């Protein structure tokens, strides 16, 4: 049986990982500036996390959600403390798409409405409603096509006001990433999010913050929405929540009251996933990782802005992107193959950095050196004078 290739893959086999490094089968070391696909929050194979999962595995890994599962309550308590979102209910699922699927469904149940506002270049996952709200027609199957989703331009206050003026009371939900990830690291302006909050309030619309990629401390606050000083009605989470163990969740504001039976899942909230999720929060608290993410991100952004050859460095905390000029289009490949550094990409020419929140100054410097060397190599290979590349 052949494997279906989920992504374009390279020939590297990763066998082992620790903190921000991974090693291939020959023991070659790579620096992971991509956090294993924006997932690693507290570092690969974090020992507290390993121990918690191991202990839980030896007790019980799974039993149906029809019994008391105290570790779910422990997780909710810790999440409430670290996020400051005490007055919310937690519903645990298994992935980012599942979190968004349930958030959108719940908004529709709550409002009795069908329309959804999403944004250009948004990515919300690949299940039916989540993919329908994703701005990528090539991944939307005919059965998922719906007239109920409208894609408005990101950060465009005039377009938002205009749409709300004519359609506001038909809208069930607005779903937005405060920092678009797959879309290329684009920051929503605080003013745009505040306007969104106001228009949602005036029209009885549920505001969903997709924090699957930008949340869980990555942006330098627990949720990226927090930078705008507003609350969402529903927060969706996954990726960093389990540090590689599949777990997702949604936080539901107290004014939304899902009826029994509206939401459900077999595996969501299983003992093992909760142990992983709890370990992540314990390490985040112990090591003050939200604050560290802010400081480390600022360091990296400042240094990147001084690098000659890349453009438009932007980001929040350890969610950082920059543009790669055409002359250096092989930069990401060069970084991987010649400097053993994993980075992420976004179309058409963006490099995404989403390292573990535990990344050290030394590792960031190692990356910055590799980046400058890779740029120099590409330039000399192509014989491109310096000012022509950065023009
Ligand atoms: N929302 C956002 C913002 C994402 O970046 C992703 C994954 N790239 C998802 C949702 C979907 O998450 P998952 O792959 O866990 O379903």
C-alpha cells in the first residue's frame, strides 16, 4: 500500500527531536524554525510532557465521555487561569478543523442563521464548514460549496461596514485569524478587530477567533485577539495546545448556551490528550512562555529587519513572516539543504517562522547566521549584485 502524500515532501526522514532540534536517521541535526508545522509550543519531546503522558498511559488512556473525567476539569482550570477567560465553557475536540467546524455550527444553532463572514486568504481547516470558510477554491469540494460564506477583504473597515449594513442581521458568525498564518503572516489591525466586535454586537452575530495557529501564547499574549483588547464569543484552539499530541478545543462565552446533544465527539477530551494538554500549560506557566514568546519574537524581528536581502518582516511574538524577493526564490530550499534549517512557507514568496516558544537566543542567532549565509550563497551563485536583489 502506498501512502497518500498530504504535502509536497522532501527526502528527509526525521527520527528524533529535542527542544528546537530534530535529527535524521544518520544523526544529522536540523534546527526547527517551523515548530513541526506550527505545532510545537513547549519544545519537542519536552520531558515534563513525556512523563505526564507516560504516567497517564499507564493509568488509563481512554474512556467514553459518558463518565467523569477529572483531568478534563484540571485542564479547564489551568486554561482558565492562563488565558484569563474564566467565564467560558471548554469543549474538547481533536484538531483545528474540528474546533472550527463546531464553532461555526454552534454559532448557527445559537442565532438560527446561516451566513458566515470569512476573510480573503483565510485558512480554517478541511472539514465541511471549515473548508467552506477557507479562501482556497482548489480545496473546496463541490459538496462543500456554499453561498452562505462571503469572503471580505482583510483589514478593510469600509467593506466590513458596507456588508453589515445590508446583511448584518442574517449573519450567524464572523470567523477570523487575528494573525493569518497560511495566508502569509498578516496581522489584523486592532481597530479592525474592535470594529468587528462592535458590528457583531449590534447585529447579534457570533465572533469566532480562530486561534489554532496564532493562539496559545504564540503571539506574545495568550490569544492573539488579546492584543486588540476585546473578547471573542468563541475561541478555537489546536496545534500548540498539545505540543504534537492531537488535541483541540473551543471556548464558548457564557451568553451562548449550547443545548445538550448539539456538540459531541468520541475521542475529544480523552485522558491521554488531556494529560498532554495539561503538561503544555504547566510548562507554559512554569517557564512564563507567553511573555518569553513576546520577548524572543521581538528580538528575532529586530534582527531580521537588519538582514540585507529579505523584505517586509512582520509578526507578533514568535509568529513571524518575511517576503523573499524573486532573485532569492530558492532561499527556503537552500536553508534546509545547505544549512539544515526547517522553515515554513506561504504563497507566493513568504517564509514563515513558528519556532517552539522555548527557543533560545543561541538558536535564534544560529538561524540568523544561516539565513544571511544562505542569502549570500544564492546571490553569488546567481551573480546578482546586492542592490539588484533587494530592489
Ligand atoms: N485554523 C488555522 C488558522 C490553521 O492554521 C489550521 C491548520 N493549518 C487549521 C485551522 C486546521 O487545523 P487542523 O489541521 O488541526 O485541522
